[in-house]
């Protein structure tokens, strides 16, 4: 009987868990794998976490245009049904370039997060 009660509670939590989670805006971090250096290959990373529901779009931009061939991790969830994703792309920063991560959560107005090369 205990196994049945446990299984029922787990099933109920799985069904109700996503519906009781509150909408949460994403927390965004934009950084590079290595310290920024003009003319040297690097990896631009945009880590988005703590959001719910999982409907989200992440774009890595160079001078306002999406950078092709970026990689994105699989959607993963944290406690309380909040999610996280990481998107990255190889890039070579030049002095005149500006890099950013644009995040659109639940078809709301996109937000732009600027990469600070710290150079």
C-alpha cells in the first residue's frame, strides 16, 4: 500500500508541478570563455536561467544581426520548475563590433544584454 501512495503522490506532483509554478522572468548572463581580446578567437556565451514557462528564444548578435551556427544546450529544469539554457558561438571580436544576447520570453518585448569585452 505504501508504494501505491508514494506512486500516486509522485504522479500528482508531476501533473500539478508545472501548473503551480509562477511565471518568472529570465536571469541573463553574457560573457566570453576567455578574456576579451580584439582579433583573437573566443566563445560568446549567453546563459539564461530561472525562467518559467519554458517558452523562450535566445539570439546571439553581432552589430544587431544574429550570428549563424550557434549551439544551444537542451532545455533543463531546476527546482520549482524554473528552466535554464545556454547558447554559445565562436567569434572573433574586432574593435568596431558590438556583441549582445537578445532574449524573448513568452513573446514579450525582447530584451538586449550587451557583452562587455572588459578590454
